[in-house]
């Protein structure tokens, strides 16, 4: 039977996982909406991540209560501190997802075939991010398996590296189109800027994976 302290710890981890799932689902639904060019769906998806700030605030408060009510051992203290860092990253991911979807709404409103095509080509980045979300959730689900956690972190890093390559190829195509001066140079420049910012989502997930490793095995935070 779990003690109140153990239940509190497990509840915090469950809340973190639930918050990651909210963000992961928004990212998946955003991909579907962009694949179909559905701007209205993007607005609805943005609303689903609004609750993330409340979720992370509750997690942080529950961790503070654990510190106040109990005396966590070094291992447990390390895990709770890691979650405080992770909630900060999750809030930034929420902002990144919201801004990205909002920016894509404005790009779709241009009703430009080239822009629509570039958006579709850029979605390989979103697919890598979805894979990273799935692997992040698996890290939490297999928290007691050190070897698997380290392997999943490596796989997240690989997905992250892929996005840089995808962006480099896309950037070359967009810049070429900009040089043709067809009247949409500013829009193409903004599109590249928005897609580049989209890379921050997987960047944050990469940092979350390292904090999970710290929570489990220690090292540098």
C-alpha cells in the first residue's frame, strides 16, 4: 500500500504526463488540419492548449506542498526539482504551439498555391515533433528502465537533428522563390520565420528528455 507521500509523488508525475498528452494531441491535430488546409480547425486546436498554464501551476503548487509536508530523499527531491523545470518547458511549448498555429492561419489566408505547397513540405518537421512527443511520453511510462530512457532520449535527439535538415532544404526552395520576385517575398520570409520558430517545440522536448534522465539518474540539470 502506498504512503501519502508516495501517492503525492505519483500524482505529480501523472499530472505531468497528462499535460504532455494535451500538448502532443494538439500537435497531432494541428498536423491533420494543416494537411487538409483547414484554418478553422487550427483556431479550435489553439483553444485546447489554453488549460496548460493552469495544469502546470497546479503541478508546481503540489510539488511545493510535497517539499513542505514531507522530507524527500535525495532521489525523490531530484525528481521533483526536475518536474519544476519540465513545467516551465511545457509552458513554453504551449506558447510555441499556439503561436505556430496562429501564424499558419495567417499564411493559409494568403490563398497562395506556393505558400500552401511550402507549408505541406514543412510538415515533415511536425511529424518529427510528433515522434518526439511519443518518445517523451514513453520515457515517463518506462521511468524505471534506465537503459530504455537513455535510448529514447537518443531517438528524440535524432528526430531533432532531422528537423534541421528538413528546414535547410525548405529554406533553399523558399529563398529561390523569393528571388523570382513574384510579389510575395515578404510572405515567404514570414513563412520561413514561422517554420523556424516551430522548431522550438522539438527543441523544448529535447530538453525535457534530458530532465527526465536527470530525474531518474542524476547528472547535470
